[in-house]
């Protein structure tokens, strides 16, 4: 019969291998990602993968302090993702096609408001009375 320690060790090794592949794929997306939002999402994935690494190492070694480190990394990763998202929103879409299409279209002309016309008509009518 297989001992529980052997099952945990084998499972942890398999999890580390899967997390390693995930880390490589997310790293590739950070380097090659076509748009800035893709890169930000890949960085968030890297953060989650690092948390997974830390959690698996905590289970494998039995050292529970690693769990606190993983929780801290999760909080920092979340805040970084929110900051990047706010940056992208303030910057624009980040999509090169949308940026190119906005450059070729002429700016829309601003139509005067109905209230501005009404105010303008009142001032003209007052001038005509005097």
C-alpha cells in the first residue's frame, strides 16, 4: 500500500510541473502579448502561479509560514492588477487597431445646446428692445 506521504510528495511534484508550464506560458504572453491588457492579464496570471508555487512548497515542506507569504503576495498582486487596469483606462483602450481607426476619423463637430440657443435669443431680443 502507498503511504500518505508518498501520495502527497507525488502530487506536489505533479503540481509543481504543471505550475512550471503555466509560468512559462504566462511569461511568454508577457513578452509577446500583442496589447497592454494582454500583458497585464499575463502578469496577474504569473502572480497567481507564484502563489500556487508557494502553496505547494508549503504543503510539501510542512512549513506553514509560506501560506502567510502567499496571502501577502495575493494582496500585492491584486493591488498591482487594479493599478495597471486604472492606468489602461486612463490611457485608452490599448488596442492598436482602435488607436489607428481613431486617428483616421475626423473629430466630430460640437453642436450648440438648446439652452445656449435660448440664452442667445434672449440677449438678442433684449438688445433689439433698447
